[in-house]
């Protein structure tokens, strides 16, 4: 099994990305990828989020580079933050309309839409990691946020489900199937785990394997993700960016 697309990579437009968009493209071409997603952090990611005023600039830059690097199809994406229990993302409709692909995930370092509600999510997630009795409550809130986000937005990829926030994988997988969203097997985070992949598989979910590269050299580096997919018994036809090698 190998991948022909890496939809989840960060550029210098994310505060924690090291490569320019073109450096990412060159690295992706070297890896033999046919599709590359530039998917920087949504604007509400504390310190690392893309600046709203850069959105048009990024789109233009990708358009220009696509004309020059004709062997690869570069997609303009954003890894949006789920910032409310009601499934709110940190992107308004005008930004969403500019994108080729919308990715979304939960991140601790995101600024909540409503302070009290969001602080509650962060706080519960923090406590849940320390005190097991909070786990159920946390799980419920996280699962609800993700499911709402899936129904309210046209999300192509749900990034690293289960990482950073405990969720009910079965319920999230059902919502992902209904909304035609791929669940990410993230090679950097260790999520989804083999166990979670198996649960989501039973619901008929489709998957994507990503690098989540923050440096050009990590683009297309998905061996860990492929191993987990194989260990779970996942076949190529269930993975939107994989083919037989
Ligand atoms: Zn992420
Ligand atoms: Zn990411």
C-alpha cells in the first residue's frame, strides 16, 4: 500500500510550519505524490493560526504555483478548529468558499467561540486526562462537538479523531459516513489507533492517511499510518488517498 496524495501539510502560514508552500510542493514531488494539500491551522489556533488577511494571498500563491508545477495538483485547504459544542468552526462562510478542501479537528490551543462553553471543553479535557471520573462527561461533550461540526460543515477530512480529545469513535464514524467525511489516520499523532480504526471500519467509514507534516522533509512520510491501517485490516478501497504499491 502507498499513498498518492498527502492532504494534510502545514506551511509557514501556520506559526509552527517550517517550509514555504513551494518547498512543500518540491518535497511532495520528490516523494512521487500526485496531490498535495496545503492545510494550515485555522485562524483561532492560538499563536499558530493562519492570519485571515493571508487567505487570499495563499490562494493566489497556490494558483500560481499550480501553473508552474504541473505534475502535481496542489489543493488549498485549512485545518479548521472545532471551537464550540454546537460544532462551530473558526472559519466563516466567505473563507470556506475560497477553499478546495476543508479539514477540521480539535486542538487544545484554540480560542473558543463562546468563552464559557469553550473554556469548559478545554477544562474538561484537561481534567479528564487527570481524573477518570470526568472522562464520560468529557467524551460526551467532545463527541457532540464533532458530530455537530460534521453535520453543519462540508468537512472533507476529520483530522486525528481521538487525539487531544476523547471521543466516541462509533458515533463519530456514523456521522462521518452520513456526511461523506474521511477519518484521518495521522502519522504524526498516533491517532486513529488500530483499535479505533477497527471500530470505525465496522460503521462503513472511509479513511485518509496523512503526514501532518510541519517540515517539508516529513511530507509523504506515512509509514506509521500505513502500518496501523494494515494492522487494522483496512483495504485500499476504503482509503481515499491510497493505492496498491
Ligand atoms: Zn491538528
Ligand atoms: Zn495539522
